[in-house]
């Protein structure tokens, strides 16, 4: 019986210390995330420019969709569809390039942090 009581006491103390440790760790992780998040935020001008660019893209694609629907000549319809497809491809490529730049900046930042830790 003494061994069971001691085992239960050790188990309870272990659980208490683990729960106390686990409560501290997420707080530290949240602090790290919030500081990184501040660095990646865009200025209001950049957000506005991106929204206007997106709006322009949507208007172009919608305008071409309407013109495609109204067109009866098959050759002209195909030309409009090709134009719309090219606009979509250009937009996707622009987004890929922006993402690639962001990833390169992030990679460079991580490499700088890593080299600073070694010093």
C-alpha cells in the first residue's frame, strides 16, 4: 500500500509540473508569432494598391466574359476567350512571382537569424 500511495503522489506531482511547463510554452510561442507577424504587415498604401489591382483584374475578366457571351461570330468569340485566358495567366504569374519574392525574403531573414545565432 505504501508503494501505491508513493506512486500516486509521484504521478500527481509529475502531472502538476508538466501542466505548469506546458502553460508557459504556448505563451512563448505566441510572443514569437506576434513579433514575426508585425514584420510581414503591409502598409495601408500597399493594401489599397493591391485591392485596386485586384478590382481592375476582376473588371477586365468580367467585361471579357460579357463580351464572349454576347458574341455570335465563332472566330471573334475564340479571340476574346484567348484574350481572357492570357489575362488570367498573366495575373497568376504575377501572383507566383510575388509569392516567390516573399519566400526569398523570408528565407534570407531566416538565414540571417541562423548566422547571427552561430556568432
